[in-house]
């Protein structure tokens, strides 16, 4: 098991995350639709990307009717918007590298809003490829410590092919190669271990400590603004803010 990853810096600011729960369904519906259109059709069993998206939707108790409609919109059985996937890259305050994964039906609107968020926070939107090399594509599965025994978790995920388990203050983060993600997630489901989040993610190779409170506040405003945008699916960044500063910013 490796050391502390500071995943909690972004994901476990409870108040901010609770305020955004209303957007979770919208983002998952987009992912399900795109997965059904691009990932190999509407059959969950033969489409790994769709299977992961549906699993994530069920994990947040999305009604089956919503899931079925999203699949049918993706396959063209029902009318709906056509979304394209775009990744934007840039630098936030303190030189932090930021990746922004979007799904949009209007590229011009989305790039304008993303650029505005960077500029307003004191960061800048960069060219494609300017920071992506600082991240590795990995399967990332988050599990609440209260939901699982550590020894049981280690046995299940390592036998299923996980690369590492990172211990946080209140969670475990299971990391996998992208091709092993589905197998590890499915073994966790079989074992009855509840997952907080499970997705293919971009994991930073190294982190930058942002210890100046003013810069940290600007950085978190950028992250919040991006996460509030309904076209944004995921935000990845390589920062680490000391806990005492995070507590003052919460």
C-alpha cells in the first residue's frame, strides 16, 4: 500500500461536493449516451465503457428508466443531443497543471466558458498536450474506509489485478491499469464492497504543493468553477494543498 495521495484535496470537500450532487445525473447521462454511441452499442455486456457508466449510475441510485433513455438516445432509438468529447489543458495558480474533460453539444460555448474560468482565476488555457504528459491514465476506484476491512480489500483487488492501493484519511484509492479496471471493479461488486467512485482517470505523476493561501484560494475557485460547468465531466490537477489551509478554505 502506498502513501497519502491527497486525493481528498479535490474530492472530499464535503460541503462543496454535496452542493454539486444535482449535476451528477446530468454528467452520467451524457457518459451513458456517448458510451452507447461510441463504445460499441447499447448492449451493456459487450460494451465495457457502457458497463462502467451504468454501474456508476446505479451506484448513485439513478432510476432504471433514466439509464434506459440515455442508452436509447446514444443508439439513436430516441431523439437527443449529440455530444462530442473534448479535453482542454492549462495551468492554474501556482503553476498547477489542469486537465478538463468535457462532453458538449456546442464546442464554441464550452471553450469560451473554460477559458473564462482559467483567466478569472489567474490561470491560462494552453495548447493540446501542454500538460497531459504529466499524468498517467489509470483506473481509479474510491472506497470508504468504513465500508470495508483493509485486509479483505487488499486480497480482493490484488488478486483481480490492481496495481496499488493508496490510503487516505477516510478512504482507500485502488489504482489499476485501464485494461484491468473492469475486472477489478466487478470483483469488488461480487464481494459486496461499495464504491464511492469508479472511473478511468488521469492520475498525476507528481504534485505541486500550493502552500500560499491566496494562490490556494484562487486554485480552488478555478476547480469549483470548472466542476460547476455542466459541460465538464472531470477535472484532473496535480496539486497538494496543506490540510490546515484546506480547512480554512472549506
